[in-house]
């Protein structure tokens, strides 16, 4: 069943403003202003009503269909209960990060496949069904592939996932468990092949394949619901800043657009500044912002935050930072690892990439970032997707009381 309550009516280029019909097949971005080096993403536009009364629900429960008027057309039957993730108060993490105000972690690991990508996949697969796709394809390191595979399974669509050669084994088992056909190959080749199949109508691309990221036009809209939920969860307060792990900046932009929309609809009086947290090894958005250009490319570098390791920035990131008066912050692997440990000690086991937001907050306060109001760090996914997971085993103990006592002391310094 396609939801008839959507107020979406078209697509618009984020860079030049050219308008297009609302069509899920427009996945290569704007053709009016494209150059060999740059393609701008298309953004969904809506017939906003004069009054925002009743547009948003009263509570942030799971199920994105509750936000249907402010999303592209979606298939209600596909929902797996995505969204409605907890906003966890984290006073001990605020102290650790040097923040003098309230801190909350938006824990996106509580989604159906344990990452924020479920929101994106729900809308993208709805678009694939609208486009009468025969199959869907995702180029993915993990989270995106798993989410696409789960929602494609739900839709009864064959799903192909093209992953890098070093995709973690745990993630491979996870993706294939949903019945997806996963192949490992070079990332560059995958991108070209995804484009080839998309242009030939063989499959619907759930991933971007253009030289600068554009992607399927509906998915990013799903991240607006994170902003709506945060506002509802803060009892209708707006955070002063939102820290976001950033690769192509779809999440950063979606969350920004949600807050911007609520301000434009006069539900709120302000909007947060958006902070892009990129791995220091690959921070193309930071580079593009510093150079005052739309797109920057950086050389390949390894990082533990593989899920947000990208060589080219997304234009959505530029728009989010500029419109919100935000900024970008780079975080090293060591800083990410420290933040990941702190999150786990606070009860949240986050993927390395997901911990980039808390690491970014700590770096920002060490510079000159201060806040009087609430700050939110988005934690995008759970720790079981990390590289190298499962390589270490817990110490073995002799099966006696003395043996356990001795092993606890020897391995962990615990004296009972
Ligand atoms: Zn354009």
C-alpha cells in the first residue's frame, strides 16, 4: 500500500535550484549544472500547509509512517518498526568531553538492523517499488548493505550487495542472512558497475555511483525523522548543536533539513548548528569548506572508522554547515577509540564510526565550542560491525572458585 498522505511534490537541485518531477529514478542528481567534476544532489520539495497543526505526532514511537506527510511516498507494509530510537542522557560523557551543558546520545543502534541506515533503506526501497524495480543493488561496507538487504527481503525484491574486499566477516554473514547476494570487489569497480546496471534498468541503485555523491532521491529524507524525534524527546526543545559522524553527509543534511523544516513551519524558533565529524585520515568536507569549494578529493588512507571513510565529500555537507552556521571537526582513530570506550562504559556499544561524534564533541570543546543548551551526539551503529571483531578471545579460567578468582585478578586486576 502506497501512502497517500505525503505532501511531497517534486525534486529540486541543491546547488542551482533547477526543479524536477518527483521521480525515484532521478538518481544521478542535477543534469542542468553537472560538470565532469561535480554533480549536485536533488532534494525533495513539499507543499507545506499554512498551519503545522497535526503534522508531527505527539510521541517519538518507532515506525516512520507516522511522519508520512513530511516524507516521500512510502510503502507502509515495508516498515520494520524503524526509528523511535532512544535519546540517552549522558552526564558522565558530557564531563568527559568537557561540555558544561546537557548531553544526549541518539542511539541509532536500536534500529531493526542496528544502524541509522534502516531509515534510509525504508524510503529507498519504497522508491524502488514505486519505480517497479526488478532488483536493488547497494555498494556498501556494512550498515547500508545490511539495511538494504533487510528491506529488500521485506519487499520481496532480489538484493545484490557489492562490498570492498576487506569487508568484515561478521558483516558478510549478517548481509547474507537476509538472503542478499553479496560479492566482494574493488570499490572503484563496484561504483562503475552499479551505474552500468542502473542505466540499463537491470537494478535500482540504493547507493550513489556518480563522481560526487548524489544517490537515490528519497533516502536522505528519512533522516529528517531523527530531528523530529530529538525535538519530541527533548520535550519540544531544540538542541544548540548536533554532532554527526560524517561520510557523504546524507545523515548530516537529513537531520539539518528536519530542524530547518520545523523552524520554517514555526514549530520551533531556532535550529541547531550542525557539526560534521570526519575521520582525520579522510576529511574531504573539511578540506572543501576550508578551500571554499563545493567538492574536494583526498587520497585514500586507512581508518578504523571505515563506515564514514570517503574520498570525496557530498555537497549536502556544504549546505548543512553553511545554512546552520556549523563547522566540521576531524577525529583521529585514537580519539575515536577513546570515545568508543567511554560510550561502552556508559552502556552504549557503538561502532568506531559511530563514536566519531562524541570524539568530535571532545575536540570541539578543547578548541572553543561552548553550549548553554542541550547538545546531541548521534551514535549511528552498534559495535559488532567493527573491523577485527572476533579476533580476540577472553582469558580461559580453571573451573574452580580459586581458578576463577585467580584469573580475574591476573587478567583484569579484579579482587573479589
Ligand atoms: Zn543543478
